[in-house]
C-alpha cells in the first residue's frame, strides 16, 4: 500500500510516516516548508518527500506509483478547505483521511493493542514515560510521540510488539476514532474553543473516549470534574497520594504526577508493581520542549494553557526559588482571548516577565490580535509592575544574558515551530 503523508514534517504526521515505513508500507509525502526533520525522515528511507504542496507535485507522485491513501493533519482543511492537495485527491478518487483512521488500519493489520494517553496537559510527557518503561524492561513496543526523545525515535514500529503507545490528541475529536485497550487520562481542563464551544462539549468528548476504552486510569479530580461513575475496569488515582512525592524524585509536581499515572496505568500490562515502575521512572531523561535546557539557566517549555503554565512555573520555582524570569509567547491569539481572565494572576510569582507577540496559527480573522502590551494590561497590578513588552531581537537577547549573569533562571514559555520564541532561543543561545 502506497501512503502519502501531507504535512510530513509535523510532530503528529511525521512519526506516523516513520511507523508506516518501518511497518512495510510504501511512504511518500510533502510539507509546506523544509526542516531538519524532513532531512531526518529522508535518512530513514523516506526519500520521496518534496517541499511545497501543490496538485502538480502530487500528480507527479501519483503517476509514478498510484497513491492508495492520502493522510493529512486536522489543520490542513481548517487552514485551507480548498487546499490543492485535498482538491486533487477528491477529484481523483484517492482515499483520504486524518491520521487517526490510518493508525487504526495499522493497529488492525499488525494486531496491536492500543495504549492511549489523553488529556489537556501532560500527555506528551506521560507518553514518553510509558515508552521509557517498556524500553527499560526490554518489552518490545511500537509507538508515536509528539516530541523528540533521547532514547528512541519519535515514531517506531517494532516487529513482535503487542502494544502501540500513542499520544491521543483531543483536537478536532481525533481521539474519538480509537477504542483503546488501556487509556491513561493525564488531566482535563477545557481547551480548543475553536472545536469545543463550551466546557461541557469538551467534557463530553472525554466521557465518550473513556467509555470507548476497555480499561482506563484517571485522577479523582477528573472523575469529579466529569461527574463520572467509575466502572470495575477503571483505576482511580489520588493526586494527593503521598507516594507521588515520596517515591518519585523528578523535578516538578506535574512530572511526578505524570510518572505516577504511567506507573499505575502500566502495572497490569508490564506485570510489575507500580512502586517498582515508579522507581524506574526516577531515571527518566525528559524530552524536548518540556523544561528543556537551551543554554545554562535558559529553559524552553511548551506550556500554553493555564494548567500547563502553572505546572511549568511550579517546576521552575522548585528548581530556582524566587529567581525565575519568564518570557511568554502565547500559542494562538484565539487562545489568548479564551484564557484572558485566567492570565490575571498567572505570572504573579515571577521575578520579571517579558511578553512577546503571540504565535499565530489557525486564527479567527474576526478576533483582534492581542498585542504584548494589551496582554500585560490584563494582568494583576503585581504582575504588571514587573512585566515588559518585548520582541525577538537583540534587546531581549541582551536582557536574557543579563539575567543569567545575575544568577536568574530564564523560562521561555514558547509555542515552538518556525519563527517561534523557541526557534529564536536556539538560534541565539
């Protein structure tokens, strides 16, 4: 089967393309821009990749070897409903779907049981922790994770594996395409207002996902939040369990809670007591974009919802005390409008705050773009007194260097991607 992946350089599509190649499918693809990840995929044997997405390029690939399945990201039709690749596959009768439908085909073809990690926050880290446990115990595993990890590829198919570990994203209802063997729910808080207009819609999607899972592990707080009645096949964990802090030595409460979720959710699968699995997670090396050190005392973190931001700030203060300087880049202008009431006290505890322009993607054209100055005006008086609007320029670079020289720890809350604060930090530092 020849599968074409549109947006193959993305964190969701790229690893799945790698899994498909390793599983024996013929793989080709495209992306709007070149990237180091495209070069990496080429080095892994996916050589038929082109930069630029047009009907003409797609037709050339189809003429050489007919495409059986066109896989695209949720963002493609939302960004452009008349995207030339989508128009071409529709006009030529080529099967097309989002990545979830194709992954289900892999699960059926390879007879794999799905271990799905879902939640508003913590799912990427928990997915990586689950993969780490399988690898530490020498148990064959296939997987896809939305971040770079030091102990494997972002996507991998392992012959002979029984389980596929997957970061199941709720955006565009993607996770409702699956019926997992085991689901770990890492934490639920309303997000993606462009998809879920009200909080109850978001909660209902998670209720359905949990109901579609053969087994599940949840936090008691989420059980209460969803007004969910647990079944005999669902494990309920206490966020305040003393073992979260006593057994685990990882920095950051959110990381310790993610590890506790992974350890408890996997003991029935790996046949090891949760406390023993937790011990192994104390050696977890972390992953990219989650409290990732870019330079001495300069860290980048993908936190972009209030819950994630609070978790990243707690970790930073746990490590650096009161000497935490924050550089904030909002992920989507739409989200800044959505969370603006929660921004008020979010940054009260930092030593200094710089707000740079938000990272724009999938935006509502009817919403005015909130500038850094306008975001600062939404903050409490305490936060405003130490906040400044900034740009990704030499002045900000100089200020960061000055803070580091004074013994401060700089935490960049960044969207990531081309033109982002994260990319700028890596280039400058």
